């Protein structure tokens, strides 16, 4: 009887221990899965920055749906959704590469055509010069001075004529080449401008934000970096649809630019994350971010496709001042950590229960 009483608590403790271990393993597996999805999204953005934002947003939403208590059926659905997102991104990336290759081929063909035309012209005039040279050599064998004089004058007139023609054709060819170069310069500038702007919100793109940070670091000038993440954005998408979510992002972008100075840079980092580069010290930057907390977050009316819907929007903000030594990656990581620290505080219920 005493052994039974003694072994009872031990068996119960062992069972609890196994349950705790199982729960910890599940948490670790989910965390690893989430980080894998995040790494895939980041790799896609680095491989093809112009198309990486859409992949990061889509995988970010799928990543948020992962939880410890997710069912096997949901995991299967999640895998299929990830496969579809990657396949769609792959097709878009391949098409983007084909379009860029086509542009390069067009430039090469234009230059080759112009070069070929110059070569044909030079060959044509070369033949004429050779003919003239032969004729001039034959003049030397003439004994009649009148015939010599007449032949020389004719040859000189012909030489003057096709030298003038060569000059005119050369100018036309150069004008054509300049026009082609100017055209492709415009197209290149337009392409670079498209890559510098987020297509949905019109804010600076992730690539442009990274370039702006690197530029300020090279200047050795003081600045701050603010990372902003919208709280509960996935739920807005789930309840009202992606049309409403996109409309909210566009409205938020407009409001976000209003309280900052023209010297500051406002951009969309990806999904529902935004970045502000503030050309000021930490105290002044905090003051500007306080205005954003007061005026930018709040209630919005969004287009839900079939009508309008009212949504309440809040945001978590992390702001870091460049310490004069960090590189861009380190500064971004520090601001990101501060933002997520605030996000965790917001997610804790008021009674303190997890």
C-alpha cells in the first residue's frame, strides 16, 4: 500500500514532465518553421528586390497563422499556400528577368545596327576612295596637260563631294546614336525610379531605404531610424479582405508622410512594416514619432470591395539612433528589436495574464 502511495506522485510527475517536454518541442518546431519562412522571404527579396515585397507580405501573413496548437490539416494547407506563393513569385521573377534581358538585347541591337551602318558607309566610301586613287594614278600616265588638268579637277570635285557626304552622313549617324542613347538613358532612369518606389503605397521602396541609410552612414551624419509595424493587420485582412488591407496600407502611407519633414525619408519595408529615416537626434526624433502616435494611428474607413468598413489601427514603433559605428544591417536589426519589444508589451493583456 505504501509503495502505491509512493509511486503515484512519481508517475504523475513523469507524465507532466513528458507533457511539458512535448509542448516545448512543439514550440521549438513552430519557431523553426516560422524562421524558415522568414528566411525564404528575405532571400527572395534579396534575389529580386523589385518583386520581393509581395513575397515577403504573402509569406509574412502565412507565417503569422502558425501556432503551437495548429492541426495537421492546417499545416498541410499552409504548405500548399507556401508552395503556391513561391511558384507565383518564381514565375514573376522569371518574367522580370526576361523583360530585363529583352531591354538589354534591344540596346545591343540598336548599337549593333548603328555600328553596322557606320561600317557599311565606311566600306562604301572606301571603295570610292580606292577608285579615285586608281584614277589619279592613271592621270600620272597622261601626256596631254589639258587632259591631266581636266581629270584632276574632276577628281578633286568628286573628292570634295563625297567628303561632304561622309561628313553629313556621319553627323546624321551621330545624331541617331545620340537619340538612341538618350532614349535608353530615359528608360533606365524610369526603371531605376520604379525600383525606388513601393508600387502599392508610393513610398520609398526597401531598396531605396537601404540606399538612403548607406548614404547617411557614408556622410557620417547623425540620424535615427524608426521601424513601424501595424498591430493586428492580419485580422483586418481576414475579416474585411485583402482589398481593405491594401486600402488601409495606402491611407496609412499618406497619413504617415504628413507629420514628417521633407528631409526625412518614409518608406515601406514590406508587408505591414514601414520605416522612417529621421535626420535628427534621438530626442527630436522621439518627438516626431509621438506626433505619429497621436495623429496617424486611430480609426480608418476602408474600401472592403462591397462597401466601406471602419477599422481601428494601432502600431508598434522602435526607434534607434545611429551610434556612428554600426553598419546598416546592425542599425536595422536594433530598431527591429525595439519595435518587437513594444509589440510584445502591447499584446500582453491588462491583467498581466499570458
